């Protein structure tokens, strides 16, 4: 009799404990940032597309800057991008209210990831060489990984660390083959480039820390809308000084393309990918941008890649593949 009573109590205990345990697990999973999958997925393909767009955009921008001042170009393309992104958000999701803390966080990310980032890079490139700019951006994936690990947003696993190390070395080979010129004359520009890299790392990790509570489209739209006014105002004097009649069709086409594809579309895909695969792996793909830029320069301008650049490209590809190992 005592045995049957004891068995009955154990069964009752298991039945009452099971729902509680399931609820606890569900609540914990919902509040935590989802763990990124390591399998090659549609998100990987999407971010490869972004890398190709951003890599080829160097040539597009360079052509446009032949007739447009840098600050005017930056101001015009961000005005177009912000309007397009706002209209897209309105058409797809409408203006749904956000919690105050989330909106303030997105506003801060917009100021850091758009306003400060863009000004740092435009003024930085104006005060240093293109080779220096490309070389210094190699620290971006390292900054993203360090910030993500420090804030507990993403775990720095051995495969990611190994892949990141190889990819950064590869990126340095790709860009370093162009011949960096480090010296007192470029210190201001180099410092601004590094500040811009830090801004992009904060923006990327900040997106990841939001988890999936806010859609990628809304994140991209709000950060762009809140960041665009500062960018537009920074270039307003240069825009007012323009003589539209002296600017050719190709320059205007470059402004529109650079606003809608590398900014609106690519920023949206970037934010969505960071949510799905994590900030570390997304940032690691950034190391492929100089490779695409070098191949584009070869195809458009006849600038043949060197053996070091080919070796660097191989290291970047190896690093990306290793980062997905379990």
C-alpha cells in the first residue's frame, strides 16, 4: 500500500512539474538573443550580395565624386535614402508605436551608425589615402567581435575566432598590396577612419542586442530616419553651392543608385542578417569587401590584382568557411 502511494505521489509530482519546466524554458528562450545557426543559409547568400554591392559601390561613388563634392554627395544620397526607407516602412508595416526605451536605443544607433559614421568616413577619406582607409577598416570585424563578447551579445567561439583571424590577415594582404602611406600628414584622416570603424561596430552589435523584438525593416528605417538629419545638415552648404546644370546624368544616377541599393536595400539586409546569424559572422563577411572592390577595379579600370591580393582573398574565403564549423 505504501509503495503504491509513493508511486502515485511521484507520478503526480512529474505531471505538475512538467508544465512549469516548459514554461520556464520558453520564457528564458524568449528573453534571450537567439543563437545563430552555423549552417550555410539564405542569410549567408543575402549578406554575400550585400558585400558585392558595397564592394562595387566604391567604383560608383568614385565616378560620382568626379563632379560632385563629397559632402554634397553624402547629403543628397542620405536625403533620398531616408525618404525611400520611410515610405517603405509606411507601406509595409505602418507607423506602429515602439516602447520608449527601444525607440531611444534606435535613435542612438541611428546617430552613431549613420550620422557620426558617415561624417567620419567622408572627412577621413578626404584627409588620408584610399589605401590607408581600406587598411584601417580591417579592424572593424575585430571591434565587432570584441564588443559583442564584452557586452554578452555574441559568444566568441574558437571557430569564429580562428576564421576572424584568417580573414583579417587576408584583408590586410588585399589592401596592403596597394601600398599604405602612414605618417603625420594622414594622422587626422586615419583617426577619423578608426572612429568610423568603432561607430559601425557599435551599430552592428546594437542591432544584434535588440534580438527579434523589432523587425529588421523597422530597425533600418528608424535608425536611418534619425541619423539622416545630421548627415543632410552636414552637407547642406555644399548642396546649396552646387550648379545642377554642370552635373552630368551619370553623377545623378550614381547618387540615386548609391542611396537606394547600398543604403536602403543593403542596410535592411544587413540588419536582418545580423539578427539571424549574429554580429560576429556578419562582420566577418565584411572582410570580403576589399576583394570585391579589387575585382571591380580590375574589370572597370584594368587594375590587375597582385599575387598578394589573390592570397589574401583565399585566406578570407577560408576564414569565412571555418567560422561556420561547430
